C-alpha cells in the first residue's frame, strides 16, 4: 500500500501529493488548538495555585486573631441561614431628626422592600402605594435604624381613638435570649417625635399607659411619603436576641384599618425574626491593603457568615488606544471578527454581591473543616468562569473562619484568546500559502491533462483512423507521475492500434488477390464441366454453384471498393454538373434494372448544380436504391426526390416496409453494420451505406436515415452543397 503512493520511476504519485497536502492542511489548526488548550489548562492551574497561595497568606495574617471574629451581636444560627441582617459601623454620631443626610456612605447599604406580608421587592417589581428602604447601623452603645417609606397617603394617629392600630405606624419585635417576645409600636399624631408603646399580641392596645422612654424615634413627612429614624440601646439586643420591623400602612380616614404591611424579615412568623450581625471593621481594615480589581477576598466565620469582603473578581486589563492607521484598523476588525466567531467571554458579568451575608460552597465547607482547596464555578449569569480558593483560619489549633479568594478566568481566557489569534493568523497565512500552492499545482495538472486530451484527440481522426502513433503531450518526459505514465500507455496503444489498422486496411486487397485465382479455377472448371456434359450444365447444382461464385465475387468487390474508396477519391476529378439530369437518368435505369418495383421521381426544381464527381454521385445513388430494394417490400414503391433548401440540394430515397430500430439510426452508416435482408441469397456486409457516407462526406455533404411517420418505411436523405452563383 505504501509503495503504491509512488510511481515505478521514483516520482511522487498524484495520490501521494494530495495526501501530503491534506495532512499539512489538517495538522496546522489541530496542532495549534492542541497547543492553545494545553496552555489554557496550564494557565488556569497556575491561576488556581496563585489564588490558593493568596488565601493562605491572608489566612496566616488572621491566624490566632479570635477577637476579630467576636459576635458583637447575634449568635451562630443553622449553617447557611438567610434571616440575618447586618448593622454597619457609622462614621459619626447621628442626630435623630428624620433627615438621612447624616448617614453618609451608609445610605449605600439601603435595602428595598415592597408588597404585602413581608415580600421583599425585586428589580422588576414596581411598587404602587407602599415601599420601604431600610438599613441598620451602630456606633458605640446605640443601634440605629433608618426607614425611608414611599406612601401615597400619610395618616397620623387620631386623638379620639383608644386603639393604636388605626394609623401609619412602625412595629418593632424583639425576642430575647429567654424566648420572651416584646412588641414595640411607634406612632405619632403629627410629623416629629414618635411615641413608643409596649403592645399586646394583637397590636391593638398598649400594655401600660406610659410610653417607653429609652427608645427614641422621629417621623418626618416628605414628598411621596415619610422618613423614620430610630435609636435604641444595643443592650436590648444581646447575643441571642432576634429583631424584626413591620411597616403598617393605613389609608382610609373613615375605616382606619391596616391596608398593607411590609416586613424586613422574610418569614411571617414572629418565631423567625432576624439576627443582627455586625461586620468586623478591623478585618476590613486589614484587608484594605489587599483590595484589588482582579480578585475578591471574603472572610467568613465558622457558620459561613460573611465578616468582611474586599476587591472585585473582574479584570483590570486597560483598554487600548483607538487605532488610526490602516493596519491597526485591519487588526481591530480582525480581533472583533475573531471574538465574534469564538464568542470570547466579556469582562462584564454578574456574580455574588458583596451585600451577601452568607456564602455556601463545597470548597468553603471543606476550608471550615480544616482542608484547603480550590474549584471552578460559573458566574450567576453563566457568562464567566470563576476560580475559587479557600484556606482555613486557625486559632489554638481550631478553625475559627475561612479565607475565600475569587477571580474570574477571563484574564486567562484573554491570554488564550491572544494565543488563538496568533495561531489563527499563522494558520491563515499557511492556508493562503498552501492554497496558492494547490492552485499552482491544480493549474499545472489541468494544463497537462488538457494537453494530453488534445494530443489524444488529434491522434485519431473522426473516422477512427490513427493519424499520429505518438502522443507528444510530454515529449521530454522520461518518467514522473500517473499522467506521464498514461501518456506513455496511450502512445503504446496507438502504435499497436495503427499496426492493426494497417493490417485491416490491407486485408481486402490481400483477400481479393488470394481468392481471385481459386475463384477463376472454380469458374473455369464449371464452364468446362458444363461444356462436356449438357446435363450437368443444366442441373440445379450447377446453377447453385454459379450463384455462389457470383456472391463471392460480389463480396470481394464490395470489400475492395470500400477499402480503396477514400484513397481513390483523393485523385478524382471534380466538375460542376446538374443533379436534375443525373437523378432523372438514373431513375429511368433503375426502373429497367428492377422491373418488379415501381420507381416514382418527385423533383420541385429545374436545376441544382453542385461541384463534384458525377460518377461517384451516381454510385452513391446506386447504394441508396440497392438498400431500398433489398430492405423494402417486394413489388413495393420506391420514391426518389430532389429539392433545394438554403443552398443545399437534398436527394431522398424512400421505401415502404419495416422501420429502423431507434438504436440503429446513428450506426447505420458505419462499416460492417446491417439490420438484415428480405432476400437471404443476397450478401449484406453493411458496406453499401458506408460507401454512400464516404462519397457524401467527400462532397462536403450529409446523410441521414429517418423512419416514416406511420412507421411503414424508411427515408434516406443526402444533402449536398450547391455551387455558388456568380453575380453579374
């Protein structure tokens, strides 16, 4: 199989050439993709190792720092709990006056709530009559709360009603460490300071007539609603306490019943109040120096609660200046096209927000169990891959928290993108080079094949005779590929075919020469026998012998006539003559020669002059009539016609009888082709119409055969060009 790829003369075969080209084309992108994929895996693994080293470094800094994880308020809950709320350290003392301006940057931590029965709002929900923005803060011994309420109707407390649930109000529920629940209602008769009462379970009547004095609150009416600012001692909420707020909306002054209510904790049951968590500011200060735009660092306690978070998991690749030159513009267009084809990841993606209070992940759980590790995950919108590394924080041999470092793989993928673009550029250049080489190779191959085709066509005439024994498409080629071998094979074949053709052409003369002497001997012997014995000369056997001799002489005559006709025509004298006189005279002779047939001549012209040999035209007409007599009906009509159309004279001979098979119409005028004869005693070698074709072609004419429309006979038509008339 391997040796078949090469020619016998040490030249590469076409199969080998194409195989090498295909292998070269396919291997280039395959090797490039393999290289880039390997590089991507290597870079991602290196990035994971780097993140794990970063997590280890931060964890080492935080080791043995138990005070950083002290729960200033709140206690550990079930792993992964989601009811916690975070109080952020305030920058300065607040004046409880309902104006949120002194909250400063703390306003960025406001959370939006809307709907009824504690349904927190979403980004696509549009509140109508009631919505709340809420945050918690702490400073020194006080806990502060801010509520910015959007309310279409602000309704204050009525003086003449004893029940306290008939106006807009704020409800605060505190559950202490013993499980006892305290319900505080904040209400006011006008914009300003609010009264605080301990309430019954139905929130209708106060337990005592005196307001609570250690809780301060102010309600200030603003455009579209009101603000409530609240301050309470942190000692009211100890390590095991729970806290929840309810904003109650009353709109009808006549009915004065609660219409809507918004809870700041997700559960409707008071047993599931929120735990207040205070972020560790010292951890945030320690991590401040590690703040980066290409990675995010999370600090979690043993309950997977977030203590601090800094950084950004995106990329900080600087944007390139706008290109102005042609090559820069082309490169930018190439990059955009490449990014579109490969769908490269974007720097903009959505992931876990820094406001999250809990993080639950397999790698985090392992870190809190004392095992360092890393993994990969998708961003929340599935547009980027995030690498996560976690390392445990230890104190006295026990795990007190975990460091989690996250970074997007977009930066690595951009390096892969750059490598892919380089590989694609090299591959494109190689493709263009190989395509050019293939074009040159294919063009040369096409030229060689066309030369071989033209030389082969010129080697044989349209009549099948060999003109050139040597195909000189590649005269100087002594070896090479299959095309050269094919050229040599055709040359060898033409040589053998030429020898055989010369042998066939010489055969009729040889047969005539060799058979004439025996035929003369047989003929003279029969004459002597007939003269010696009158009875033998008149016997049927003598008659049959003479008929046989006549048939043999007719066969030899036909063979020699067909074989020597083309050579004889080259020396024939040409002259101008009138077909009308020739066809008319021949028709009269045919009627005498074939008295059993009726010959009818139809001529619609008075003259039809052509240039040629009248004897050969008469011979042509004889062959057509002989064919009509032999294959027509016995005693049938034979119609001859002469007409002129567009400087062409057409002679037609029509006989009634059987029609020609469709497959014989195109082969009828080839040598040694016959469809049978009515008279079995006549010899038909298929040479008569072949002779007629040669004579018509010698006169630059045409000959064809067609069946009659009713399939009751055949018409043979010869077209001969007329002599051009000279103008005066």
